[in-house]
C-alpha cells in the first residue's frame, strides 16, 4: 500500500490554470472590490464580476485566485475566474484582434462607418455592426480586422461576420478566419473522373 499513488484523491486535485498567479504588467492597474475587479490600462478599462464563493487576493504585482473548498462547483469556478481576469489584463494592455478573409470571385467587404457591408453571393448586401467597444476595419476588398479589449466581444463579432457566409470546402468560397485551414474537397464530377 505504501508504494501506491492515488491520482484521484480529492485533496490532491488542483486547477493547473487557476493556481497560476496573474502577473500585472507595467502600465496596468488592478482594483479589487467585494464582488468586482476593475482592470485599467493604456487600451481602456474593464470590469469583471466575481463570484462571492471565489477568493481573489491582490498583491504588489500579481493577482492570486483561490477556491474555498474542493467541491466540483468551486473547482469549475477557480479556473474560469482566473481566465476572465487574465483576459481583462491582456485586453487593456495589448488588446485582441481577429482577422477574417473573404474567398470567392465577386465576394467583397466594404466599410460603412463603424459597420461592414458584405457582398457574399446573396441577392442583397449584408450589414454587420460591431458590439460595444469593438472596431471593424476593412483592408482592401477581402480582409476584415476585428479588434477590441474584450476577448468575448471580439470573438462574437468575428463569428457573426463569418456566419453570414461560412467557408464552402467544395467551391472555395466564403468567409474564414486567417488562421483557419480549409481543406478543399473534390466534387462528385471530379471524384468520378
């Protein structure tokens, strides 16, 4: 019995993400209230609501997140809370950016104020407006940059643009993320030949 290690022991489980300290970069200030954390930096200011059953400690240049018990509910909140605070720190210091590419002959995007107008094969143009705090920039006819300090809003705005015409693996048309790899498939006629 002495040589065995219990891997599923409840006392030994720690969140690998939750226990990492969040280092505060220069130019970023963090203020902790009872159930709210405010992160300010050169790009802007963000607030995150904290669950009352998660303990957040603010030290000189780092933030530590601790959970009260080993219950499943507290374990799931531990990593989530740490990630939300980390995303806010990165957002106000560096910001987030997603780039989309439009594929297809005749498909194009056009800037119209803060919005983007998409001509992607429908009988009408599709206009997509950004969420609060998110900016959309069109470069050329087929590159769209979505940027902001809130990672969730940037991702949601980019997903709404992509959703207007998802990439088609057979025709090589549609809107895709710049990091997305589309494996083109041969059609039925090419497969028979």
